[in-house]
C-alpha cells in the first residue's frame, strides 16, 4: 500500500488450507508366517491436525489394533482410516497372505535319456507365498524280482531352473522318480512316481531303410538298426599236417544257409515293425471293426492316462477338494489348445484368440481368458476358477457357456489358469455400439434392434437370477454378440452364487465399476438381485445411446453424492418415453420398488410388439428442413436434431399443445406400385414442438387433412 508516495507493507500472514487427511505412507501387501508378528505402516497428515489413525480388518473396524496389526493366522485384508475434523480418508487395502507349504509340482518329464543318466524337468506349483529355494528328486531302481528291496537316492537341486540331471545310473535299467520343492515353510507333497529307463551302453551302427505299404493308404519308412559284433582270438598257433579225410561239406552250403536265416530274421523283424506301426496308427486315427481285442487294451490305457492327468492337474492348483471335483469335468489338456493374437487386454487379464482341437481332429475357434496372477491373491484365483466351474452348468442361449479350463505351466505363481469360451465374431456389445456410431462405416441400428439387445440381456439375467447367481458387473462391455446378432451375458469375473439369504456383502469396493453400481451397494457394499437390476438399467442406457459413457462429466468419486441427491441418468435423445420409464424404474432408491428381470423382460417384449417391423436405412424416408439432403455421392451430413422416420423415436422434451403446419408428399417411388403408401411429413424444425411415442400413427393414402398426434395437433395438406 502506498501512503504519500511511500510503500507501506503489513506484517506477513500465513494462509493454511485445511482439508481431508493426506496419506504419507499406506499399508503394503505382505507375505507373513502364521501367528508371527509383523508391521504395517499407515501415516497421514493434515492440516488440520490432529489426525487419528484407525485400522480396518477385512473392511470392518477392529478395536484390537490401535497402532499396527500384530499377527494373523489366515488371509486378511487391512486398511486404515485417517480422521480429522474435516472428514475421513481411507487407504488402500493391504493383502496379508499366510506363507504355507508349496503346491505339488506337475508335468514331471524325462527330457533326455542316456546310458548312465537321465535329464528331468518339471513345472512348479504355487509357491505358497514364499519363494521356492530347492527341489528334491527321489530316484529308485525298479525291482527286477518280486520282493527285492532297492535303495532310494535323494538329489537336492537349487532352483530355478526347474530341471536337473540324474547321474550315476546303470545302462538299460528302469527307474522310478518323483519330485518335491521347498520354501521356507517346508516341502511340498511328493509327486506320483514316473518311470523311465536308460539306454543301451553300446554304440549303434548306421541303419538302413526298409519301405513298406500299410493298408494301401499309409506309406512309411522304418529304420532297422543292426549291431554286429565280431570276436577275434589273437594268438599264435602252429598248424600241423593232417591225414584225416575230407568231411565232404563244402563252404558254400554254410553261406547259403546263413543267407536264408538272415532273410527269415529280416522278415520277422519287418512283420513285428508293421504290427507296432498298426497299433500306433490305431491309437491316433481310430480303429477298424476287424481289430483284435488286444487293441482295446491300448485304448483303455490311454483313457486311464487322461484321467490320471486331470487328477494330477487339479491337485496342483492348491484349491479345495470341492473345487477340484468341479474342475475335473472341464479340464482341457494344454496340448489341445493353441493360442494366437490378443483380442483385448485389461489391468487384471487379457483375452486371446485360440483354436481348440476336438477329438474328431477338427479345430474350433475359441476365446481364451487369462489372469495376470501378480494382480491376484491365492483366494481370488480360487474364486476365479470356482466361477468358471459354475459356468459349465449354464445352458441358455443368452448366457455364455464354458468350453473348458486349461492350465499353463510357468515360473513363480504357477500354474496359470486359462478359461476357454466360445469365440464371438462381433466382440462385446459396447465396442459394437461404438463402431456403429463412430466407426469408419457407421451402421444404422433401428430402435427395434436396440430393443432386441435389451430383451436378450433380460432373458440371460432372468436365467442367472433364477439360479441364484449375482452378476455384479453387468454392463454392455460384458455382453457378447454372437454371429446371429444374439446378445449373451458374459464375463462372470465378479459373479457370486447366493448360498444363504438373498444378499452378498463385498469385502472391498476399490475395483468395482462405480458408474454401474446401485446406490445402496456404494454405501453398504451389499449386493442383491435388485443391484443387478440397477446395472441393467444403466446397460439399457448404454444401448439407447449407442455406447456412450454413463454420467458424462461426473467423476467416479462424485457419483454417490449425485445419486443420493436424487439425480439419475438423463433420457437419451431419440429414446422412446416408454423405454425411458422402464430404465428409470430400475434406478428407484428403494430396491424393493425395482422390477425383477421377469417383469423387465415382459415390459420390453410388449414395447417391441407395439413397434412396426424394422426397415433398412435405405427404406426410411425423411426430410429435415434445417439441413441439406444426401448429396449424389452418398455422403450425408449428420443432423444435429432428431428427425421423424419410420422407426419411432421420442424426445425427452415435454411437448405442449401446439399447432404446426406440415406438408405431406407422396413417395418418390413408382406411384403404381401396390402396397406403397409411404409419405414424407415436413414439419417445423423447432424441437420444442416435437414429440412422439409408439402410438404415433403412420400416414397412409386415406389420411385426413387434419391429423392428431399425441399432445400435438398437425394441420396437414396433401399434395397429389
């Protein structure tokens, strides 16, 4: 401030901005030993101060922990709340995993055989939240005689890599081998014995080719490896003359006899090779009606091996016995699945294109859904597999069906589960709607088609709710389009079966799709079938807007207050009033006032029946007096306002009783064509004077000079 041309400065002041507490340190995920003390850090500051820290255990306040949690004996989630006089701030949730014994290893395979050693490889199971440090190989020679006792050797291997050499073996000997791995808690269960043998110690000579024709169809070559050994006595001897008479057997007789015996031996070897080849071919390509009964023994053993593989695979997952029993029917061998390009990728997993080989030799195009295991705990992986197992029982055209579950070995948190689903040509519904509106070649979707999408989803959700399933993530992005444009409900990554009562309480809310969640679920984390009804209303809004994002301009953290004040999604442009009423009924504050999926499906079907048959865009005639018509090149300037056409639409603006003038013109098509009574209605472009509903009549040749639309009087003149 200036006084008498002299600057005067006041004493400095400090302005402090007060608000919710800010976290300096939040609790982090920990892997701990059962009932062993550990420390979690939670630090927050103001202003204003003081800031009080309160701990939450599994989403609920826990008065036992004031400063920091001490110890736990099972999987637990901890978070903290920072309180000051301005409000509360909640930290992230820390996953506390209990270190346990690792899961059994799987895919124990003999990679290489030599005369004195074997090369063994295996895939580790789940590490039990503690790194695997060593693996232990047990080697035991197979008993050659009944009652013979053989010693067991132990070989300790530092891992990774998960492979090792088994040295010091005898040639041409069979051995049993098993593997287990250890972490700091202890060793995993030992695998079942696998059996292999060492090779012969001698050197094989180069073989020669023998060609044969099999069933006049298959032509193959078999290599017969022959080893010849010759023994020579190296010593000096004196040959004395002999007067014994000649035996009379010439050397040529021995030569001929040797050739004949060699030829017979060669035929015997060839016959045996063909028999072995026949058995091998039958196991791959099926068997003929005239095969001997011994072939059936081979086939039954193959099935037995498949059953053993499935039992071993599900046992290596480290999941409950009940879930293992469910997964046995849906497990698919990894060798039958080939994976291609990535179709979509998100924060917690990805979807890839694949081909599944069938028993008849054909291949089916599939979609393969995987999890990013680093983002999930052991419990969440088990839930993922449990929900996949439940999908195998779904049998409805509007609910996606599970084709199988496959395991892929790897390091770390192995094995990795992969869910195999039918391949959908058009992808998810949300992407399809966006392409129809914003793609390079926009696709016109009449109201009748959009209503059919909604009916399909309602049918699928009616089926799921009837089987006591909550979806909890219903949205257009989680609905798939089949080749016949039928919509089916998919992506059950958050689904839950209600085993008791009629609600499910979610332990955490951080990863939930906020803009699709019912207001009571945002507040109390309680989910019911009526919560899915709320999400269905939002999905209907997505479809009506051709893929727009709900609540545009509103941030996720503002949604709860916005809904609590009574606000809801606005009626989309070109949306039927009756359709918006059905949407709005899904968003009633009291869940008991919302309709069930059966009622929603019936209301949508009745609304569909009121509409005329849908037409292609080429059959729809409209004139907008405010914008030019299509140019000769076929390019169209998109109108910014709704126009009347043969597919009914509506505006959210309330219409008043008004009088407008309209001209009715005959169709530009051949006037003599039978059944052609289409007309063009030219009405004022003032949007405040327009409204429509499904009861709006279509004009015909016997139209009166004055027609009455609901809430709008039209004075029309017919031009002949």
